[in-house]
């Protein structure tokens, strides 16, 4: 016969406590997030420029069918695809750095308050 399960602890977890959190500076990560947001801004400007270029190219094509070469269309399409890839990569990298920065500041808040784990209350997050 198996032994009975241990009684639940006050936090609801019955496992051993994890490693002790320590205070770490989020300054470097915050600077990295700001720099990455600048990269996203530049990528968005490139995408806007490329979209405007494609729009003008389409306008020329509608005005005079022979005024646009196939090479111009291919180049505009390639740049449009490249702008999407650059935007996606910049946004994804920024999101990863932001989540890392947010986690670090969250752990710092836990260390500074002395609470083992800050949890949202039902008033703050009814679905949590």
C-alpha cells in the first residue's frame, strides 16, 4: 500500500523550494530593449518606404501598362518580402529581450518585497 500524499503547503505547492532569487540590475537589458525598439522603428520605416514604392509602381502600371518592366516588379516584390522578414525578425528579437527584461524586473520586485512569489489576485486577473 502506498503512503498517503503529503499535506499541501500554504502556497499550494508541495515540492521543495526553488533556488533563492537574488537582486540583479535590469539596466543593461532595459538599454537593449530600447535599442531593439529603435531597430523595430527603422524596420517599420523601411517597410513603409517599400509599401509606398510598390504603391507608386502599381500606379505607374495602371496608368501605362508598358511603363513598368518585369525587373522593376520583381525587385519591388523582393524588397517587399525582405521588409516583412526584417520586420518579423526585429519584432521577435525585441519581444525576446523584453520578456527577459520583464522577468528580471519581476524577480527584483519579489526580492525587494520579500514575498516568495507575487501572484495576481482575482481582482487583478479574474482568469488567472
